[in-house]
């Protein structure tokens, strides 16, 4: 994986999450800005999938478990459209909060994908 791209994804997902949370707690329904922020997060995840497919062919294979990596990536790719679908179907302020929580979850998943790709241990190991 490309480290700077991972951190760019992380920053954008955090910003999108905070934007949606603030908008949701302010009583705003999902709109162009909040859904657009999640669309950007999804676009970056699609780019991440392309990078993950191409990286092993150019000499950057995953050091960790590739099945775990792809499980995170596919889960993240499904999470965003699910949250946006919810936001479109149920247009309340809580739908906007759900968009924010989904974006923050994506931020965590992107960092974990980087750890798995590099073969690093997670920050917290449960017993």
C-alpha cells in the first residue's frame, strides 16, 4: 500500500465523519454536502482497491494476511453505500449521524488495512 495515500484517506474520512456528525447533531438532514463527502470517501476506497490489485504485480505484495486485508476492504466498500442508502431512505438528522459514524469507521478500517498490508501488529491486542 502507499503510505501517504492511506493517511490522505484517513484524514478525508475523519473530516467527512466530523462534518456529518456536526451536521447531524445540528439537526440537518442528509444533503449534497454530507452525501458528497461520503461519495469522496467511497471513491478513495475504490482507488485503494485498484492499488491493492496492482501493488503485488509491481513488487509490493502484502506482508500480512491478504484475506484479512480484502475482508476489511470489501467491508469498507459495502459500508459506505449502505450508510448512504440509509440516509436517502430515512431522511432525518440521525441518518446524517449514521453517515458520520460510517465515515469514522472507514477511517479506522483504512488504518487497519495499512497495518495488515505491512504485517504490523494492531495497537491493541485483546486477550
